[in-house]
């Protein structure tokens, strides 16, 4: 998040949402030498009772022992009792804005999982809270930081191989079987594949190629009740994106 304290004291971080992605973020934070996880919040007490959890095993990092920090099932209580510098939230999409605004109104910097929110109105609420509280807000648009995408953006920007003529991005995934309860497959909560997958590639295309002059898109509703199969053509920045969830 680009945060630095003026002393050698570590940043004090909190986690809200201790499911799959929450644990991924814990693993990533354990790789940093300038932040300490001091509090974890989840509405499921069973998750908070698991003493040691292996995260990001491929990075060969130590297990995170949740007993080393305080745990909460009430987010507001965690924000009130803890002296935090920043919070990482990994929550169902339909409550991203609500929990983000609470943290920023408490004067905390925030990393929120993608998508930012389910509506432009909620995104504007988050931006307003960031500006009014003079804190930093980052959304987990991770493709911007993956090495292969960074290399591709550099090739596009430098025109090392000439001017890009077209770009096609395809992303296909299965319906969720890993969340409990399985909110990913409820489009009213997750927004469907258009919000979970499609926005990754649209965000990166705009990041690397600039805003398009026009967009032509079509999609079909799937098992989530929302658009789970979508194709978009972004004119002028010469990109086509196609994303879908498929049945296992």
C-alpha cells in the first residue's frame, strides 16, 4: 500500500474476512518486514479457532499462528479497540463499500478486495471517504502487478516490437466450490462473473492501453442469476475481452 512510518516501528495491520483470500493476504503480509498483523476479524468463530494455518505454501513461508494476535467477530469492535494503521478486507462483494467506509472513517488506510463495489454509487462513497479522511485506498486489481502482465505492459509502452495491433484476453473459471457459505455463486452478493472475472481484464486493458473511445459488449445470465459469460470489444485501445464461469 506504500505506507511508511517515520520510525522503525512496524505498521499495525488488521484483517477482516478470514476465508480463502483473507488467508492469502495474511501470507503476503508475513513476507513484509514493515507490518505486523495484530487483529483478525471474521463472523465465523470456528475460523478464528484454527491455531495454525499454512498460507502461500509455494513461497515456503512459516505458518501463521492466529493465537499471536487478537480475534474478533465484530468488525466495529475491532476498529474501536485496536490501534491500527491499516486494514485489509476480504469480504463478500456486496458489503465492500460498507466495511471500507467504516475503516476509512476510523482514519485507517485500506486495502479492499476486488471488485471495488457492485455499483458506481458505492464506489463514489468509498472515494469520498478516502478523500475526506485523507487516507489511502487500494483495490486488489492484481493483474497490474503480475510479472507477465508487467512485461507485456512494458512491451506495449516501449513499442519494443512495434505498435500493438490488437489484444485478445480470455479468462475462464468454474463456479465456486470453495466458499462456505457459497456466496460467490449468488449474483446478488458477488455480481457474477462479469464482476469477478471480467473486470480483471477490462481494468488491465485500460491500465495498459488507455481508456477506449467506445465499448460494445454482450453477455448471458448464468447460474448466479447475473451475467456469467461476457465478451466486450473496446475500440481504439484495440482489445477484446472474454470471460465466463462454466459448470464443473
